[in-house]
């Protein structure tokens, strides 16, 4: 057996208004969630691209290290200290 409750026009309008506001909030939340997901996906793609660029830069640096001549001159610490004292750098 089903029982119905009679609502006044004021109660009916109040209920409909609250229902519509809830639906609007749900739609707004869904839109924000989609935007967030889109931005996270874009961020991930940019991170992957950046990682690739970093690896590429490191490879170029490694290649340059292989190609460029090496410095084979070893400095003597005593000579460096004497040179600095003559210039006046040490002790200032």
C-alpha cells in the first residue's frame, strides 16, 4: 500500500530549488574533475618530454667530453701558494 503526502506549493518549490542546486553543484564538480584530469595528463606529458630533453643534453655533454681535449697539466700546490702570496691574494 502506497501513501502519498500532499506538499504545499512552498514546500514543493523549496524541494525543487534544493534539488536543482545539488544538480548544479554535481555538474560543477564533474567539470572541475575533468579539468584537473586534463591538466594532470598534460603535466605528465611535459615531464616525460623534459626527461627526454635532459637525457639528450646529458648525451651531448658526454659526447663533448669525449671530443674535447683533456687538461693534462697538474698544478703544484706550493707553486700556487707562492703565486697567490706574490699577487697579494692570500691573507686578505
